[in-house]
């Protein structure tokens, strides 16, 4: 008869211990994956931008707004990727610890590339990680990116955005936000996440740090494997639909020749399309990489009449199962697809 009375305090203690784990919110799937690796069995971070949606412009659902309102810690790439998220963070998550990952010390940064055809050294040089002035980073129109839907925009074969985004005035100066595609940044961010969670939840600090260290070690090994996969094709020129891959290109010494669309995936002009077509024909581009959310007709128009092959890559891992394994799988699939198309 005494057993139920003894069990009740144990249940209460277990619930109390579970309640001490911070509620973590992330912006996109790759960041959710990194945070999930750090949290391990202690909890599962939530995610604002659903798979298949655009991080450049997004309308939150009530459930996602509620998650922000209840958040203790928020990890997000930063303003250059999701300027629309700043206001909800201030309004709903004002008491939460907010970590803008692009501002973490040690993060490798790369600037927007505005030209259709890239300079010969692009993707082959190693930039030192450096701190940046937040004021400089934010010195562009916050409204310029609002409503832009990278993953939902459809383009016709002439490069016109059929959803009416062609007239948007995007400022392409500043930081390229696709920094998660450099696994060295992934390692830096794992450490920053562990530090933030350890401060928010000292009781489990050792677990967060141990999980982050194990994930960093795994990334070290993965970088070596990817380098071995891509080294045989590192000198093969290619074109991407969306200029989102320069962090990956530079890390592994790949030779990108140009991009059909800018880094924020705005519709390319006819002149830009013709410039890319000339590059493909004149310099022996081996492969043109499309993305699953874009109209394949435009890619077909660009490489028409050439011997270039096509393949589909995705910087967000849209079709992958979310969770701790997504980040590593995203990098492996990107490397494997590129190697296969370029060989």
C-alpha cells in the first residue's frame, strides 16, 4: 500500500528535472540539426521555417509564434538570411537568449557575389575567420527582402518571376548568409550552442559540451571524407542556379563558374542568363546544378545546345528528415551529387 506514495515524489522530481531543460527555438533545418546534436537526449529544439519554405521571407503560424514566446534560447543564422525574424524575436522572445550565429566569433564570412560569372579565384582561396561590425552588416534596407520566397518562387524560361517579385529592389551588398554550408562554421556554431545552453542550464552543462565535442569530431572526419570525394573533380567548372554554395566551394576548393540567380534567388535578368549561357559554351562547363524548388525550364534554357549535364542540389536539405542527422546528411548528399555530375 505504500508503493504509490513513494512513487509520486519520484514522478514529481523527474518532471521538475525535465522542466529545467531550456526551450530552444531555431530558424532553419540545418541549424535545428546542429542544436539537436548539442541537446542530445535532453530535448528537441523546435524550428520556425518549415522544410520547403523560404528563410528569406516567411509568415509564422500561431504555433511557431507561441514557440518563440515560450523560448529560453533562440539560435538563428542572422539578419542577412531572415531580416523578417528580427521583429518577432524582439516582440515575442525578448526575454530569451538570442544567438545570431553569423556574429559568433570564429565564423568564416563571405560577401555577396553580384556578377553572373565568377572570378577565377572564387572558391579557391581561404578567407580567415574574422569579426564584423554589426552596424555595417545591417546597413541595408530591411524591407528589401520582406516577402521574398526563395523556395516558393516560380520562374519562367525568360527569367521573370511570375509571382511579381521582379520589381523588388534587393540590396546585394554585404554578407552572404549561407554560412552553414562551410562545415568549419558548423563546428564553431556547435561550440557556441553548447556554451549558451550550458549557461542557461548549468546542471546539464557537461552534457551539452560533451555532445558538441563529439559532433565537432564527427565533422572533422566528415570534412576529410568529403575532401577525398571532391578532390578528383575540383578543377571541373560548373554553374549553380542559386548562388548559395560559395562557402562549400571555398572549403573544398571547387571551381564554380557562375550562378544563374543571385544569392537571395531573385529572378535573373535576360542579360544575366545570356552571360551564363556564353560562359557554359565558351569555358566547357561540365554541370549545371538546379534546385528542387525552381522551374527546370529556366535551367534547360540556360544550357540548351551545350554538353553540360544537370543535377539537383539543395542548400537546406528540404527533402531530408529533420533532426540531428540532417546536417551531416546534407553535406554528404551535396558532395556526392556534385562529384557524380562533375566526374
